[in-house]
C-alpha cells in the first residue's frame, strides 16, 4: 500500500499543482477584471476630462485675453511711471529755476526798496533845490526888475546928460 501511496503522490501533487494553478489563475483573472474595470473608469474619466478641459479652456479664453490686456496695461503703467519720473525730474528742475528767480526777485526787491529810499532822499534834496530855485528865481526877477529900473534911469540920465551936453556945447567954443 505504501507503494500505491507513493504512486498516487505524483498524481496528488499534480492535482494540487493544478488546483493551485487554477486558484492562482482565478485570482489573476479577478485582479485583471478589476484592472480592466479601473481602466474603463479611467478611460471614461479621461473622455469626460477632455470635455471639461475643452469647456474650461473655452471659459478661460476671455480670462486669457483679459490677462493679456492687463499685461499690456501693466506695461503702459510702467511706461507712465517712467514718464512721470522724468516729468518729476523736469518739475524739480523748474522748481529750482523758479526758486532762483524768486531769490533774484527778492534781491531785486531789496535793491528797489533801497533805490526807493534813495529816491525819497533825492526828492527831499530836489524839493530843497526847487525851493532854492523858486527863491532864486523870485530874487532874480526882483533883481531883473531892479536892473530894468536902473537901465531906465540910466537911459533917462543919459538922455538928460546928452541934452545938457547939447546945451553946454556952445560953451566949448569959448576959449
């Protein structure tokens, strides 16, 4: 019986191997089925994802345009900032120039005030000279009137002396 048992052992082992192979094959088939199901779900998800991506892309297209527009606006703002910085530099130069002009005008104003004070002093001197001139003119008119009167008297005296000379002319003939 041992001999028979030993002869049945390879058969038993073969059957056990076939059973294990069958079980392993069944397990592998079940795993492959699960993999196939998962791949089918992934495939359908990819198909659905493609539609979602297309829809999302279409939805985001205006945002892309907006982003490009905003980028352009950003560039324009940078250019504006650069221009404003340059303008600020020019305005600073202008302010410096204006400050120089204001300082010059303040100096001119001080000089004008000093000249005004000098002119006021000159006005007082001019008034004094004018008063002296008016007085001198009045005195000169009086002197001119006196000289005119003296001249008339001189003319009268000369005329009377000439008449006296004419009257006394015969006396010249006397030795």
